[in-house]
C-alpha cells in the first residue's frame, strides 16, 4: 500500500510542465564517439567503367553516382566519392603514377591520386578538376571559317587515351576533334586547380586539318565524324591511331603533323586493337626477327565483322619529309563475321592479348540479330576460329534451308564448303568460347604483369564482375576476393553473426568444399557441374598491389582462401529463391562464400531448381555458348523467399514468405521429417485467407530410404532440416527466436540428461517462437532421428505448444488480414484522409485565428493523457480499442489552434513534439516484431493447472500495437523421469501496454549490475543449479518513439528516454554495444611507437596475422545505441539512458540505407569465456541492391572496437620512385617479346630512325600494349548512350563525408 502511495507522489511532477527538465536540443556532435566505416562488401550499383594499372598492380571501378573503388592485394582497398552531382562514365589510370582520371557526361575531368598520409596509411585524394574540357573545341563545319559561324556548339568527349609521354591525356570528341589535356609542370602543386591545362582550338586536330592534306578526289569519300578510337602505335612514339564512327581510320604523326596512312571501310567503326606482326605462334626455335606489336591492326565494325590491316611498311621513313598523299590501305582479306553470314549485331569492343600459346582475340557482341540478338556475350578465341566460324555458319545455314525444303539431293556436303582459314592467329591451338552473361556488359579489361602474359580477363557487368582465367587450360572462371556478387538473386534479408564457434565454421568449410560453395543448384552450381564449362579456377588471385598487415586474434587462414585472413564472423544472406548463403568476411571488402543452403528443395510445386544452360549441351553446337556469372534474378515462385534468419550456436532457423519455418542442424545423416501445422486465425466468422497458396513438403523427405551401397566413404556433415513448421494462414514470417532447450539446471533431474538430451542420433531439442502478421506460436522441436532402415523409432513431428491471434476484433481488420499484404491499401486510404483533413484544419484555423484567445483552466479532470504525459499501463487484459475523442480533434486542441476550456497551456520552454495517436483497430498492429527468452518470473502455475508444473523460462513477445506480452513456460516434472519427451506448457502471465502505442522494435535483457546484454536465446545463465533464478536482469523495451528499462519481476519502470518527441525522428534499429576502457598504462603509450612497430611488421611480412591483446568484459563499458530515420546514430548511457552523443551515419534521403541498418548479434550463448564480446559494436546497412557496408561505433581516439580491429588493416603502397627511371628499368625487361608478346622498338633494325630520349614513353607504350586497354577507354556512341540516360538523375550521397576509410 505504501509503495503505491509513494509511486503516486513520484508521478506528480510529470503532470506539470514546469517540473520537467528541459531537454538538450538534438544536434550532430560526434565529440565523444564516431562511426568508422570499415569497408563495402559486395558489388556496387550502376558501374560504368573499370581500369587497371599494371605498374602499381591495382584495379579501379567507377560508378555512375561518382563512387570510386580501388583494389589491390586482398585487404587493400581505397574508396572516394565525387562531391558534384553528375553522371560519371569513365576512369583511366595514369600508368605508373598512382593517379587516375575520371570523366563525366558533361565533359568534366577529375584528377585523383593515391597519397601517403603516414608511414602506415594512404588515401585517395582529389587533386584537381577541369570543368568543360571541350569548351574551346567548337563544332566548325569543314571549309567554314570560325568568324562566319554563329551556331557553334560545344562538343563532347567520346574517346580517351593516356599519352605515352606521361604529361598529357588525349581526348576525342563527337565532332571529330582530337586534343590534348596537358599537365602544367611549372605550377606549384599546392594550387590544385591548375594541375592541368585546357586544350585550345589552335593545338587541336580538327577534321579540316586532317582532310586538307588529302586530295579532293579522296576527300569526297571520307567523312570524319565522332572519334571512337584513340591509341598510340606501340613502338612508334608520336604516331596516333584515330578512328571515326563513319568507318574511317587513319594513322597520324604528331611530330610531323601529317597523315601517314588511311584505313577506310564502308561500315561503321566501333573499336580497334593492335596485334602481333605476323600473328604466328611463338615457337621454341626463335626467328631472328621477333613479331612486333604495331604491325597489324584488328578493327571491329557495326555489322559484326572483324578486319585485319597490315602496317608493316608504314612509319619507317624519315619523319621530317611529308609525302604528297598518304597511302590508302586495304584489309589483308575480306572482313570475317564470326557469327555470320546472316545480319549480326555490332562488335562494341575488341582486344588482342598476348599469351604463351598464341594471341587471344576477345570481342564483345557480334551475335546473329534474329536468333541471339538479345544475349549479352563476350567471345574468346585462340587460333583460326575467326574464319572457321564464318565457314561453319554458312554450312549450318545451307543445311537448315535444305532441311526445310525436304530435298536431300540439294544438301551440299560440308567438305565442299570448307576452306583453309585465311587469318591464322595460331593454327595449332584452336580454342573458342562464347560467354553468355546474365546481365549486360559495361566494360572489360585484361590484367597481367608488365613483363608477362595476360593472366585474367575482368568483365564488368551491371550486376556482377566475372573473371576468366586465361592461363589455365579451358579458361575457367575465378572467384574474385572482392566485388563479389552478393545478390545472386534478390536480397530479402541479411544478418551479421559475430564470434561463431570454430566447430560450426569447420563444418561449413568442409561441407562447402565437398558440395561446392555455390551449392548444387543455381548458376554457380551449373558452372561447377558442367564438364565442358571450365569450372572454377584454382589460380591464386593475380592482383597483388600494396602491402597489408591485418591485426586481430580472431583471424584464421583458410585453405581455400590462400593468404587471405578471415575472421570468425559470418554474414548470412537470404534470397528470393529460398537460398541462404554463408559468407566469411575479411578486411578490405574481401568476402568469400563458403556454403549455400537451398530451402526450396523441401517443397512441392516449386520451380525447377536445376538452372538450365539455355543452350544445347552438344559440343558441336554453334555458337559455343558457356554460361558465365552467378547473377540470376528470375524466380517464378516468390513463396520460398527468405524473410528471417536466426543463427545461434549450431542451430539455424529460417522463415519464409509463405509461413514456412525450417530448423537446420549439422548432422552426418538425413533425418526423418514430419511437418507440423500451427493454425493462427480468428474464431469469429468473416475471416478467409485470400493470399497465396500454402507450401507442401515433398514426400521423399518423410519416407525412409535405403543407403547407397556404393558409397563407401562417409559424406561430410551438412545442414539438415530437423523440423518443418507450416503456419496457417500462410503469411510471411516477421520474427523468429529459438533456444537449444535443456533442463540440466534442475538439480533433482540432472541424472536424466543423458536419456533426454544426448540420446541416439545426435541433434538437440529446440524451443521455437515464431511470429506472423496474424499472431504468434510456440513450437517444441524434438531430437532428429536417422532416416534409414536401422532406425526403428517413429519420428516425432514438432509439437505446437501455443498459437495466439493478435488481430483486432473488428470486421475491417479481419478483411485486411485476410488479403495477405492488403493492409498497404489501408495505409493509402489513411494518407488520403489525413491530407484531406489537414487542408480542412488549415481552413478552419484561418477562419478562427483572429478570434482565438487561449483559456487557462485549473481543472485537469478531463485532460487527455496523450497530450500531457505518456505513461505505461500494466494490466492483465488488453487495452480498449475505442477512444472517446477523435484523433484529429484531439490533435487540434493539443496544438493550441482551437480553444478548449479543458486543455492546459503548455509551457513555452517545453521542447517535446506532440505525436498523433495511433489507430489500434487495423490489421497492422497485429504484426509480431520481436521475441526474447528470460528467466522464470512467475513461480506458481495457474490455479487450474496441475501442481507438478515447474517454471522453466519466460517468453517476451513484442507487437506493432505497442504491447509486450509475457508467457510463462512450465515443464511437467513427471515427464522428466520417463523416456518420453518432456511436456511443456505455456500460460499467459502479464501484458505491458505502452501508452504511446508505438510499435515495439526490440526486446533485450540486460544485466542489472554490469549492464552487459544477454543473448535473446539463452535463459540458463539466469538460473542456478538449484533451479532458482538469481541476479534477475533488466528488460529493455525499444519502440519507435521511446526507450524504457523495466525491473524484473515486478515490471516497474526504471528509466526511460523520449526520442521522437525530442528529436522528431522515429527509431529504426537499436542495440547495446560495448566499448573498450583503456587504463593509464595503455593510454600513456606513444603513437610513434605503435606506428614504428607496424612499419616493422610491414617490412617483415606483406600479409600476416598478428595477435593483439585480448580485451575482457571487465574492461568494457556498455552503452545504448540506436539509429533513426534521419540517418543519425544516437548513444545513450546505461542504465540512466542519458544522451551522450549524436553521430551522422547516413543521408536521411537514402531511404533504403536508413531502413536497412542492422547491428551484429553474438553467435554463441557461451558466457563463461572472459574474452567473449557480448555487445558487438559492428553494424551493416544496404548501400545498393548487392552491396553492404560494415561500420563500427568507437570512441573518439580509438581506431576500432573489440571486434572491429580485425577489419582495420595497416596498409602501405609499394614504393615508386622516379617515374622515368622505373619506366627505363621496366623497358629493359620488354626488349625481347618472349611469351609476353610485348615489343620494344629498340630491337628493330630501323631503330636509329627513331632517336628518342629515354623517357616514360617506352614503358607507357609497353604497358598500354600489354593490357591493350585502349578500346575500353573509347566511348562509342552506342556504348555512351547505354551508359548515360538523359532522363535519369543521380544524386551523390554524402554518406562518405564522415568516413574514416581504413582500406
């Protein structure tokens, strides 16, 4: 009685605004804490270009929104974002200088450089920006002086090439101009705006300047329009190849200012590549004169043809003497159409790559327009397949025509049509493959060392990066360590699990090594199972730029990952096709799939999982398609989509979109499966499910089968389904929680542990709680039994213990719930009604504003609690659904717009925002949002229950209606002594109703002394050996508007924090995190000593794992952190819930990222380990459909949290001294072509005619020819229009403004 009286006195000040403590305004401070972004995992959205620098050995990717990603050795990564909102279309490395250039569709050029911040860190910095680099290059018609042209139009860049002198960048425009953007070496480097000089019209090469040196009769047949190809001739400094879209190509001498040769063709030019001199394979008996690059040119045209030009006699004369007329060259033979003779699509890009077995030709497109015109293809061939392909196509076409005519006499013989190939690249190694990509190709680049052959080919697609191994026979695919395709099918959910047990990791690794990381289904499984597809390569990742040292004692080296160090964290991703992928993480964006679980194989009437190749498996099929890439967005049946994933210890539970819940455990046998049905529906009439049909279990999983006698070696353990539950109605699963159920804490029944828990067959007993939009249920899953003839026991299905509906008792809510996701239409109607009422209210306010005078009344008898103070009500029954006053009228009175004699005048210094009341009679409030297991709070069972029931635990259930339901779990003592399963019963105990009715987001139990958060699944650490609870925790309830702490078991409010009323933002996600506390000894260490030690480690080892001092839980202080819809991360003290800091995390306009923030969860319930971190400070948010960002919340002055240290590598770039000296050194390695087919003009007999100083041109030409990337630097009109959409507007997010990039 006395407690109630004092409780009333404690509540009195809350009724008066004058007694309230004034809250501090919510500003972004970041003085005590900060958010450190560790890395981006997955594939970025809207990629536009890729580039590679063989000198620093790094790869760069540019996105349309302006994000730049640079990757080197696994663990080394840099990223930056442009501040200007534009469409970014091209990236080019300035070879050997650690600089790169980006280009926008508005012809703005940005210069970036990798600079060293300290001895152990580097960053990507923007050096300069040139706006409108083509502003001085006007569109002047041929023969018209500039003074008489009044309709001058600014041109646009269509081609880009880095000059071999290292001091300029050549650009080509859409009106035929070629200009040079030169580096201003006389300007101080501090003035970043003057790094580059804009090209002038006087120094540019315009069409008139080119055509003036050609006779009029030839000039009439030539047309110089948009420049699509710009490339310097290898081994001939100063000679530039210029290709126009009209089909004209020419060789221009920059030093003598003359056209050296004309290469006209009737079809449009798309790309070009330099080939070896003779094109013959490199034999063991070397000839005196090695074949040289720059002697032959391979061109690709708009009609799908490839042509070869010989330039052996061009460029060896004296450069000072200009000929009267440049020679008009012809192709060596008629152009070849690889997939002709019928009309084909254009070939947009072409490469000729040197290799030990002969030159490799790579081209994009060229498919027959009528049959395969919609496919995205990249063809790779080595040998004489160019002409053999055309000949085979003619034979196939004539055979098809004759077969339709059914006249066998007119069918020609294949031998009569075959002819010896003309363009022989390597007749001894005919290899040909046509890669069928699932998404359109954006760009491609070959990768290889400066003094060696090309090793891999990188294909940058819209949705993934495909890598082909060109060294291994058969050209298999490679799994890149970064830029991995996370969204093989659409991502539906994800979760980050930290500190996973080593047993589970080893089981996953072993199962993934045996069955394949991509599983047996999908496109990844098709690649591994196709014997003619090359499979997956075992070649180590060739890109090894930079030095990295990854810290952390949690790192381990995997046998499959080579020298990449992975942590003991797991990233779980659920997909639309019903698959769950397991990923291991490392620093620098490295991500590796180790196992894939397909849940759809359990159900009938699901689409065929074996992904078809889409082509005939016959080896003689033409074209020789090969399925490439793992991206597969097509899924016909969305019922199997994964909605919820939860992993704890060695058990995984998965919830789907059709109400299916599957429990998985690692077993070395296939268990019997008997499904259980949990019925959640209203008993009142009017409810009839109108959504999708339910799933059914395949019969083969419930029938016993006989083991294969031929299988002598035991198969490795894998995740086996031990329980399947179907919820009725089959609505999506909104929340899941499991606990590995044990009763060993009961001392008097501990002797039964062996009989009831371990048993035969392995496995564990599971207590599972599941939630849907209609209600919740609790299911007990028994131990699994082997599914074979030796097992005589009957399999037991999961036992439903409880099923409760939370749908309000009204016909409208029932109709909305019966329509599946139909309550979204209700929200639309409510929005329209709200807008209509808002305009009516404004009209009413204008009419009464002049006569309005507030009335102050001392009476508070009829004051609404919602307007003055929000309280918490505890009751044993649900709150009434009806309200006395309409919400809009109540809001008007609270806002002070309409006078009311019963309303209090709110104090002017009250900073709280009023929140409109929530409707409680819709189906949306029935959604179950979260669960939590806790200690047994109520010792006695209900009066009508048997006295043999013993309390075991308490189940907390949070709903969208702002309520927390408590159910007590009891076990029948009599069942523990028998051989049957223990009998569990659940009874309703209490309900916690939040007065503000905001949806409950999360429930968490926190230690009352140390503020350490407990696992949601473990309830045993609250209970002693005698079966009694001790050290009861505190219950934290997080809603969209407030955070509250309650004492247990009386559920009295301890502390609370109003969030939305103060900040104006709703809460999206919340967690309790731990921060390291350094003592005086550790804080007194100097920073220089740490840096010196790290530098020494870098000198001793390029990639190694070192252990750091383990931090125990006694050295941690816990705080509450949550994110809101404004993109902020707010930290509160524990347990007082006082605001400590507000951090900027995301852009508030990025709705996808703000709504997708999740905090990591511990993967084990082991609380005895002192080094175990119970409050991980790591989090994830979705940056793109296939890209996730890992962030770490740390104190100011600390680099990383307890677990984030493993994602904070110490890195350093390779030293590059004088560029000219390096280029001279590397040029000596390329004097002989050998197997690399990289030429140097110094070995020619006519080298004395090119007496050029030893500058950077030698290496630049060699490197450019080795990678042959000039085609990727040229933007043809078709490719440019495909990359840049005039109607699309891309806004650059400011998400990287706060980033402290570590890799």
